[in-house]
């Protein structure tokens, strides 16, 4: 019975632990995974070293404690780095591998990396397996359960941090005296619990710094500011707003881009050659030159002549001929922006056409009724993103429609949508000729109208910033990266992994951080299963397996002894 029991026990490879073994420096064979946190909060400067540099120093000290019998694995929070370097090796980790780790703008979730480390260590087939995560203790999600013992080593004890980030840089059009000025608005965020004085802000546009200013920030303040810019050349423009903060520079820059057309051309398909004053005023601002505005009152239209216009507006057109409908369908198929402005005498032909492309059903025209206030302003759409969603806009004289898609709504009252956009076709359901419509006198109207024209003019509106980790849709197989390198790919989408300006078919796409790590929140050292938080004396608390030794060899020796004893007893019985 002892032979069977001790054999099974030996197969399970148990260890014994004793306090006196702690003084020793040797340890049994161990599979060790070291994970270095290289998320951008690790770029924070403490004294003369960043948190990442401190993490590398800790990893190098740990490396000295590893024996040639151990199996080691080095990982980071950078998925691309891990795919190239996540190999189990015997003995110490190459020093150059540790030194070459850099900050990543796109950090992989810690739970995924811990799971990967646990699975990799199982491949070593060693019973002693341990994971060490070296971090600034920026709070991250931890797994509820992990098979391998995990120890978290802090790079420093600093909890109060001085950090400022720059966010949400974008183009703003400001209307004054029938002209508009362009400016880049941005936000400065003080992530610290104390005042930040004399913060230097600068704007870098089209290859050069064009302006600077100084500002102060209250504790935890998010402050909006802007730079006025003067653009004369048509084409794509890009740059970034930068704030100076030496402690944590990684989130000090926010990128933007926009397309500017100095003289956009507008085609108006209508039975009249005059426009209501609100539309006429906006078009004077938008086109700069009256010669860029052309009316088409007959059906003698062709695709080539209309395709030269940046904007096509359909207003007060009573009859929608087959030829005109064919042209409009072709424009929509080729992603050409169309604006339909509904008047109180909107023809049945246009009602049917707009209903078909927008997924709505016209009910009746609301005239001289009680004013309706907006209950919804789509802050996520480029046309209405600059409008204050908390402000209620007043409307009168508009078409009551029933929306069947429940999508693409820009403005809406409690019951009815007032403006919709779908697949680069937009419809205004309010009467721009009515003197009873308060919205036309509101300061929000020129912003709304101007951005509608910009959005529909061949993607010539400000390009919205996307976050690292999101996808860019590729129209060709070549893309210029922020570093200036050209990359070729056959994929339809590209996952962006670093902030900067990406160029796809001349379009400039700004990519920025997600800013999750700009606010420093430290781990709360609550108890997790198989996860232990160490302190600055981590060297005395690592390689826990050195406190005990495997005894399977000794168990097998006892089994052999018992087996021999069993044979002797049997022989004696047989001799009797």
C-alpha cells in the first residue's frame, strides 16, 4: 500500500517548505515570466528616471537572480512586441531585449497578457511557475482567477502626479459680419490636484509652429482654448496642438486635420433663380464669389457638368423628371453629397424621392402652430457636433414626417425629426423661407448650414480624430504612416497603433490616444486569488520556490527501498 501511495505522490511532484531555506540563494528549476508594463503612463518622470527606466532596472536586477536551469519569458503590454519575442528560453534574459522595450500607445489588456504568460509557462513542463508584473501600479483590470502565482512589483511609491494632457483639437468656423474666421479649438486637462501655472501651448500647422500662448490651470480643470489660423491655399492641412509638461510628455500632443477649399462651387437645381435670404447669406460666406453659384432651372442637365460642383442643392423643384432622378441616383451611387431643402409646397415627386432614400413618410406641413423645441441634437455627427446638445432650439413651419429607419437623425423634436442625413444625402424638413421660424435667427443656424455644406462637399469637412486601436478604411493598398514610411497592404482596413497623421489617398487622418492613462489611479491592494502585491523590498519576496524543494526523487528512493523490502519478505515466506 505504501508503494502505491508514495508512487502516486511522487508523480504529483510535491515540495516542502521551511523558513531556514529563505536565507539561501539557490532555488529549484522554475519557469519565470517577467511582464514589463510599457503603457504610456510609464513615461512619467520621477527624479531622473521614467517609470519605464525604473522597470527595466528592476528587470535587470531580477535577471541576476535567475539561474541557468530556469526557463524564462519576457513580455510587455505591446502585442506586436510580444508576437516577436515571446519565446521561452533557458537561463537569463538577454540584456538587449530588456533595454529595447519602448512605450506603447496601444497597451494590450493586462488580463490577456497574464493569460498568455500562464499558458506559455505551462509549455515548460516545470512544476514551479511564477509570473512577475513590473508596473507603476496604474489601475488595470485583473483576472478573477489565474492558474499561476502572480506577483506585482512597483516601480516607485509615487502616488501624486503632475500631469497635463492636450485633447480634442479641431477646426472651428466662427461667423462674424458675413465672413467667417477659422480657428483650432482644443482642451487642456489638468489631471493633478494642484494649480498648474504658466503652461505653454503651441500650434504646429503644415510643418511649422505658427503661434504660442501661456495659460494657468486650476486643480482638475478641463479648459477650452483656441488658436486663430489663416488658411489661403486649397487642399489638406494638418498639424497638432502641443502643451509643455516635462513630467509626462506622452499625452501632450493632439493631432488634427481638415480640408479647405477656397472657392467651392455650388449647383442649385430649382424652378426659381432666387433663394431665401438665410440660404443666400450662408452661400455668400461659403462660396466667397457669386460666380461659384449656378442655378439649373431646366431638365437639360448632364452628369459631367454637375460633377464639377462641390455641392448640389435641390430646392423648390416641382417636377422630378426621369432624367433628373437618374442623375441624382448616379450621384448618390458615387457618394456625391446632395442637400434637399423642403419648402411648404414640396412637390409629391420630391416627397416620394426623399421618402425612399431617407426611410421616412411625409405626414403634413405644420404651419403657424406652436413652436417646437429640439429634444435631440446628434453630437456624434460632423454636421451637428459643434452645436450645444443641451441647448433647445425653437422651430416652426416644418414638415411632420414619420421616420422608419430611426437612424441618421441630426435634429429632432419630441415627435418628429427636423433634419436627417443618410449616405451623404441630407434633408432639411424646416421651411427656410418662413419668417416665423426662430431657428433661422439663432446663432446655431449658420454653423449648422455651413457644416452641412462642408460635410456634403466631397468629404471636405474636418476629418474626425480616431483613437489608437481603431480601424482606418483603406481605399488603396498604400498608406503613409506618421513616421513618414510608406506601407503596402492588401487588407481593407488598418488597425492604427500609434498617434499621428496617417495619409490615405491624400486624405490626412488624425489619430490620437484614448487618454485613459492620463488620469493616474493606483491599484487598491485588495486580495486577489493567486495575485500578490510586493513592496520596495521585492528582492526578498521573489522566487518563492527557493523556500522549498521538490521531494519526488526522495519519494521514489523510498519506493525502491519498500519494493526491495517487499521482495525480501516474499522470499522469506517462500523459504518457510
